[in-house]
């Protein structure tokens, strides 16, 4: 049966039926002596409504949409298993704090598992869950009459406004367990729902400007609550055990080299979120000891088998994904001598991406497109970067600029068919949401520069879990474009591209990448990661004959020249560009000039 929209068991209904004639004070005191909860009913009308509903056997079931509350209730098996895991690790808390307690499963599992609990505090914003928690606790004690009876407070409150300091001040010398599963929702999801279920200062990482636009300002509400509780309780003895997304655990550790929360023995037990919550996300139990010297690494285990997966975190000021692998390849942690570039971005794939069908271009709206060839280039996406050498493409794209912000009036004059096509589809450009396009010339694109027009490229997919690099050759005698999910470096000569590809695909390089790449990140490969590869060190570890096995036409002169270019450079931006002819190319194309067509 449901009461106050909360599930209620028959034993609890029977309990209230036997309390029908009593006043609110008497019922509250009877409840307190039965199960420890203070002020079960806050006002008389709540008690009246309950008695009335039980008498009439009314049943209210409408469940509202709870997306903004990141509502994924932990099942009892999982909360039991988590409490048992804690107990097996010698956790015997006196104070339990569940800051977003939902239906109360962690509270019930704690009562079931720990024997020395003196106080329990639960906070929950959704009133039916507050009732459900209270009913569940009462039910627990009706069935376990000899159980240790703590003092229990379940607050119907917003966690962002709740004063946890009072609790931490009151229990300074007690063993605390902060346990729970905070909401699984991000601030950007909340803003799309028009919800204000946010802390007052929602930009808690102080991101601003471009970071906010690119999404670095986006954060998980669960992360905010975790960090808030860790800082509030880290001066007390005890443990923190929260179910969170793996990205939250990683983010907390990422900040740990600056913030130095007094937490240590940080462990992450990966759960199967599909099985437990029916959501496809990587999630874990984040467990750490409070009031300790700040730890800077996390040991990651499988929750179900307890097998160690890896250890990750800070090593000598560097953040790494696998400490064991990293220690074997750390000499490769340095600075890449060229700038890794992201591919082209236009946010108008319906009309900017083309395929060739029966000799015609077809756009993503399946419309036939008749335009000049000059501004059309082959396009590769992350999913296309599978082979070792790529010289074919499924897709093409229109490149309207040679550099970001370049005037595009020339298109009307030189390529009238292309202009008409783009102009007839101007709505696709006008509805692009990103502010980067504001005030820019017509048909503007991003991620474009002289580097995009280099004939040979070594490229890697950002969105896939593979870490091997592909060699991209010109198609139809024109350089190939990559989309913005890919990263690449461009070369003037094939041999230099080939050498770079082989060096990057060497086992030592691959091990190093694996040691710093976070597999559960949405974009596993990032520019920051690629810029850490110390190519010079890889060169030092490589000899000519080893390379010649992979590139049979390599001669010693090419190898020496390649090495010379790298080792002699002081890596300033200007010189970096000059490597492999980028600066020479730059001189040829005066800024703002008409693009040089490729034939
Ligand atoms: C992921 S569920 C987990 C519930 C419970 N901790 C458990 O483990 O089953 C998150 C809970 O947070 C509650 N919640 C969301 N926003 C809240 C807020 N601002 N204050 C308090 N509770 C909130 C939701 O109603 C929901 O019950």
C-alpha cells in the first residue's frame, strides 16, 4: 500500500491502527521509543491524514517526473552489500549521515549491519521519500525489537540549505560514516529542465568564460554534494562512502593536488550500473577514510569480486590513469614538439557533409548538391580512423575558410554554385547555437588553419578506445579533412608522416598513452594527453634498422634529418610551426587571401 505517496508495510499500518486514539505527542513518543525517530509527525494534520487514509484504505499512486532530482534509488541488496563491505573493512560507525536518503535503504542497511550506531541523520527533498524512510525504519524496529536503538532524525530538507555543521560540531569525537548515493544529474541537465535544484553558487569550480562554454563548467550535482560533505566532515574520524559516477571519483582526485582534502586510503569499487540502476554509466562506490593526511591516488577494484583493477592518480605532480604502467614509461611524459590539432567544426552536418552517389554529391538531407569541386575536401570522422593507412573516404565536406574568421565573400565571386547552395541553406548556419559563431563571417567554420591543408597527416580518434595512429594520405590529390572528434598533425612529406606514425604506434608509446588515458572518459584522447608525449625520448629509444623494418624505403639521410629537426628545436611556437614546413606554407598564403584551390 502507498501512503503519502510512500510505500508502507502491513506491520506499520497495524502499528498506526493501534495508535488511532492517541494525540500527536503520544504517537511521536510511542514511535521514538519503538524506533528512535524524533518528531515523526511534525504537525497534527499529518497524523490525522494518515489515520484517515488508513481507515478509508485510500491509495495514492501518482509518481511525478523526478528527472531533476537525479533519482536512482539504491536497491536493498546493494546497500546491504556496501554496508557489509564497510564492516569487513573494520568500519563501526557511531554516527550515520545520509544526506539525500531517498527511500532510506542505506539507513536500513546500516541499522542491519552496524551495532554501535548512536545517531542517524537523513535528509531528503522529496516528502514521499521522507515518509517512506520513516515507515521503513518503523517497520525495521517492529520486526527487530531487540535491535540497538539510536536517535534518528529524518529531515524533509534541501541538502543545499541543510546545516551539516551543527551535526559535525555535535559529534566531534565520534566515528562518523557519511554514506549514500547523491543525485545523478548535471547542472546543464538541470538548466535544460528549467530546474533550480542547484546549490546557490552553482559554478563551484569557478569556471568562467570559455571553460563554461566548452563544458568544463558543467558538473555533476553528486560531485558538488560529495565535495561539500568531504570538506565538512574530513576533520572528524570516520569514513565517507558514496555511490557516484566514476567521473566524480576522478574529478575529486584531480582537485586533490590543490585542495588537499584530509582523506586517504581512497578506494573505488566499480559497480554494474546497468544491473543495479538500469543506466549505462560507469559508476562506483567511492570509499575513503576521513581526517587523514591527504591521499593522492585511488585504488580501483571490482565491487563484486574485490579484484584490484588499477591504481590511478597523482605521481610526482602528474595525473595518470595507471600508476603501474606509468612507472614503466614515465620517461615519455614530456612535451610533444608539434601542436596537435582538432579537426574541423561546422555544426551544420546536414548540409556541410556530402557523399558521392552515382557521380553526384548528396548531402545529409539526401538532396543532390551541384557545386564546384574546389572547396570540397574528403572528410574523415573518428569511426573512419581504423586502418593503418587511410587513402579513401566515405564523406566529403565543404571548407569555406582557410583560417578561422577569414572573410567568405570570395565564395560568391569565385564559386557561385557553392555560394548559392550555402546561401539557400542559410537557416542551418543561423540556427547554430554555439556562441563561437556569433559575429563571424557567413558560413564560418572552426578548427581550420594552414595545418588543415598539409598533404599528409597522422591522426587519432578522440571518441574511441583505440590508441593507435593512422596515416592519412591525400585523396584526389587534395589534403583530407578530419572532423572535430579527431586529432592530427600535418606534414609536408610522406616520409616524415610515416616515421611519426611508427614512433607513435611503438609499444613504449602505446604503453605510455594507456597509462595516462582514462578509458571511461567520453573523449578518451584529448589534446592535453597527446601534448604530453615526449617524441624526443621515443626517438632516443629507436634505432634506424628497427624503423626500416616498418618503412623499407627509409634511408639514413631522412632519419637523420627527421631527428635533427626535432632535437635542435627550442620549442617555441614560431619554431614549432616551422617544423615540417608549416611556417613556409604560412608565408605563401597571405592572411585573408583567397584560398588556394587544390587540383
Ligand atoms: C540517486 S537518489 C539516491 C537516494 C538514496 N540515497 C539511495 O541511495 O537510495 C538521489 C536522491 O536525492 C534526492 N535529492 C535530489 N535533490 C535533492 C536536494 N536538493 N536535497 C535533498 N535531496 C535531494 C532525490 O529525491 C533522491 O531521493
